[in-house]
């Protein structure tokens, strides 16, 4: 009995040259940007949660769907980013600026760790990502200035009204969702 490997499948996204389609995306984006102004608090909160799920789905789809790599450690980078926000705000950085810097720091951490993890395949990759997540969790638990494993409150947000907090959080979520979806499209066009 002989075994043959399945042919490699390459996924590509074709771009339609339609200017009307591109203009449509911009109109949808403009309407989405106006959500905090046009809708009540509950709608803004639910759309913020939806955008966060879109970001997570885009990450999972790129990694497992197109890359064939099942990760059980994505929470490592999300947790690192959350604690980086607290770390930066404790040192005087404005809260929403800290979110952006923490996202970049999480991406940088992923770039440093990924060459090691991408050498692994299948179950090894899944376990490797889990180990990284657990190692980062241990580092955070040992740092008492960040509240250890119990965490701390982001008091800096108390300076904003509830409506401003909702709007800024929504706009950040929208921006990150656009970047995540754009990055996936760029990767698929290569």
C-alpha cells in the first residue's frame, strides 16, 4: 500500500474592480462609525460585543480555517494585551491610547513567539500554544502590581461619562475589526 500526500490547496480572494462596491463598503463603514450617535446605549453595547466576536472569528478563521493550525492558546495574547493596558495606565498613559499600544505589544509578542510555535504541527502546535498561554498566565500571577491572577480595575475610565466610554470602546472595536478583516484579506490575496 502506498500513500500519497494530498495536493496543497491555496486559497485566494479575487478582487472585483468595482468602484461601486468599494464605495458601498465606505458607506457601510461611515454608518457603522455613526452608531454611538444614532442608537441607544444597549444597541451600542451589543454591537461592540459583536465586533469583538468578529475580531476573534477573523483570528480563528485565519489560523485554523486557512492555515490549518488549531490553537488553544489565543487567549495568551488577549490576556497579555489586557494586562499591558493596566501596566501602561498605571504609568500614566491615557486608557484608550494604552489599548492601542497594548494591541501592538501583543502583536510584537506573537511575532517573537511564532517562529518557535510554527515549527510544530497538529496536536503539537495545539499543546505548544496552550503551554505559551499557561506560561504567560504564570508570569502575570506572579506580578502583584497587576493584581496577580485576580486582576485590577481600570480606574482611568472613571474620568469618562458612560456615553463617552461606550462610544470610544465601540470606535476602538470597529477600528480593530476593520484592521483584522483587512489583514485577513491581504493575507488571502498573496
